C-alpha cells in the first residue's frame, strides 16, 4: 500500500473504529426514585423483603445492585437482586442480624457494562408488632390494653392511630414513649396502627422516619 492510500484509509479506519465503539456503549440505566423503594419486615422469620420499581434503560443483560447501611451510614451489606414480585417490582429477600433497628437502602441498575447512578438512601424502620392484648368488658364498654415490642431507634416514641375502617379514616390517639396503650371503647370492631417515630444520624435532620402501619383488629 503506497503512502497516498495510507493517508486516505487510516483516518477512515479510525473513524470506523470510533463508530463501532459508540454502538457498543449502552445507554445508562435510569435512577430508582427513593419514593419507589419499599420494604416489608417479617418479625417471626427475621427476614426483610426489599423492593423497588424497575427503571428505564434496562435492556439485554441486566442486574440490580443494592447497598444496606446501618443507622450511622456505614455499608453493612451489598448484593445483587433480581427477584420479581407480583406487584411488578424487583428486589430481594434477606435475613438481617437485627430486625429491630434502622437500615438504609440504596440501589442501582446495570445493563451490559453500563451502570446507573446509586439512588438516594431510603431509611427503613421495622413495623411495631402487637403481641399482647388484654380486654376487659363491662356492659357496653371495652377497656383494652395492647402491647408491642420496642424498635431500636424509635427515639421519638410511637404514635397510635385508630379507625373503624381497615383501610382509611385513621385518627391519631396520641404518642407514647412506652410500648403499650390502653383505650376504653364501646363494644365493636376497631383497627389500630402503631407507628415508630425515629431519627438517624445519617438521615436528614428534618426527615423523621416512619414505618408502615401495622393493623390489629378488635
């Protein structure tokens, strides 16, 4: 090949190589919104189900990665999570050494060799579980005391809610730093929800952490 052809072909070969590399680079996956990250605690088994919404740009070979933080912001576990749940979310179920304390969760997606950005931390708190109920009936009145197990990190105590409907209409009865509540009611069906109110040194100073509600029926 003479020098003239080399001068013509070498730039073309370089341009072709650049085009091929560009085609091989995959779009970066989207970031999972913190509002789309959720969890469910199973107190009896010590397991925690982590779940989040699937993000755009996850094509071909794809995986999700997670980081679990303690309440001081230190990473205590990492892993790959591709379990699909019936509600359309993806995640994993893990066993934790302490299922009564605060954890933070951050996730990101990977497609091929392209990684998405880590999500903001979602701070998770175990749901208080009612384990004991004492009911004393006197005529049309029902004096009931129910108890729940303490949550490590519930520095602000527990809020107690009540409703006559299972899924709506809950009103705040009050807040206690203890782990029991007594209420005198007319005989009927009532639903109670306990909500731990927590803060963490790793969380926003204005971002109190709330659990899902746990329902107990009378």
